[in-house]
């Protein structure tokens, strides 16, 4: 995997290209880039056939460990990798330790063990178990196992504890990676953690500088889930700016989390290359639809969007009971062309599964178009 970038004049933003993947050497991906987040090997609320219907573009699929961990032995027996097992063999894959769309419980981690929360409860994962899982999954890129159990309120003591844990686990994982034949063509993403403590984070960066990684995932800013929308973005951006300035420029930069469109725009300006699509899933789960236009999003996160700008609408609201307009004005997607707000309101009231499907078909591509539009920013 190769990453080539160029800086945007008068800005820290970057335009980059990901290429030279062993599975699809002819495919290239421009950054900023939005990953397609999955659960259990499929896009939430959308079947593989519907996904192919709504987009013909190439994508990188994100497979979080909490929803795939329990399939490890089955995928190992299948012997063709997780993407092929899930019917997504035409897509590139990126495996992550935690799921950005779900709240990760605090605690339960040890120096050499990270807790992964599956649908049957907590699973303790050490370096050996994790690398065996990655060998079974055979991803195109994967995140090194790391303890990211910090947030912007964590103490220095806890940040130092997670740093030590990350270093011990990383050394064992990278050793196994270099000895593995099945992972020799997989890109390795290192993790930078440490809460709000800049000294701890800088020590983590120094430790990672000489390591054989293809990029960095900046984590430990939050505990995932919908609460990311409510966090202090100013503190978050302060940490990001400091750390991004000392990371190697030729490495991919990823910041996971269900970030609002306005914050994604700000992080692109700071120099972040890749995000996940957990935000459209969170919006769909609360029965809302994204209706913003990326051109209407103010760059400064302290600014309040114009009152005329409707970023999302809540289709549970009774005012949409007799609203026969499209979900999003001037949109040509299938839900907006074929269905009305009143119809989706009816589906929600009737507890029909189609409601979530229609909302996801609208919101997920809209977020992708938002990030795609930032390439012209």
C-alpha cells in the first residue's frame, strides 16, 4: 500500500492518493476519504444488492472487531478472508479494534489485554489472539491492537498507563506481523492514544516514528458512540493540531468517531485524511435524515449554522405526518424521488424495517458526498 499526498496552498489540508493494494493494484482512492462502516460484515440496514444499486464507486470497507470477532474460527476454516466470506470480495477492507458507532465501556483492560465488546459480552484479546484473527481475516489494512481507553477527561496517570500498554502490545503485534506470510501485503495502521495530555501523546508519537507502519489512527479522544457529537470540539481540535504537526507527512492519518459534518470539515483543514461513516448510522438509528449541503457548513466549529440550514430532520416528529415533500429538497436519490416525509413517518410509526433502510440510503451517500466535496475545498 502506498500513500502520496500534496498540501493545499495556505492550509494544512491535504489531497492524497492511496494505491498499490496487492488485491486490486489498479485501484486508487483519493483522500479525504470516508470508509464504509459495517456491522457483522454488512452495511447496516442495507443489503449488498442495494449497496451496489446506490453506488458504483470503489470503497474501503471498515470491519470493527466487536461485530466480527466471534466469526474468527469460521472465517479461518473458510480460508479466503473476511471480505470474501461476507460477499464483499470486490471491496478493500480495513479492520479496526473498536466500533466507532457504539459506546465502548470504560475499564476492563489490562497491560497486555484489550477488552472487545461483542453481542454476547466482553472478550479479552491479547496480541497473539488478535494477530491470529487478522491472519484469518486477511485485511488489506488493519489497525494494530491498542488500549485506547482514554478521553478528554482522563487523568495523566491513566494516559501513561495506556501508553505503556500500547507499546507492549504493539511490539508483540508488529513482530508477529513481520513473521506472517498471510499479512505480508497488509498495511499496518499504528495507534496514537493519550487523552488530552499532549506530553503523553508526543511520547507516543516519538515511539511510533521509526516503526514500520503505513499510517496512524489518532484515538483516545472519546469512548465512541453518539456522545462524540456532544464533546468539546475546541479541546479536540487543539489536541489534533498539536499531534498532526509532528506526525510524518508521508503517512496516512485517520481519526475515528461519529463526527458531525462541520467537525469533519475542520479536521480536513487540520490535515486528517480518513474518517469512518458511523455518523450516518447514528442519525438513522434515531430515525433522522441528513439534509445538509456541504457548501452550507461553516468552517469554524464555534460558528452556529444559519437558521435556514437544516442539517437533519427528525422523522418521528408529528409535523411530518402530512408532509408530502421529499426527504431532502433537490436530491435525486431513490428515497427522495420515490417517497415522502409523510410516508417515512408512517413507516416509523408502524415500526417497519423499511424506514431505516430508506434513511440509510439517503444519509450514508450524503456523508460520502460531503467528504468527496471537500477535495475541491
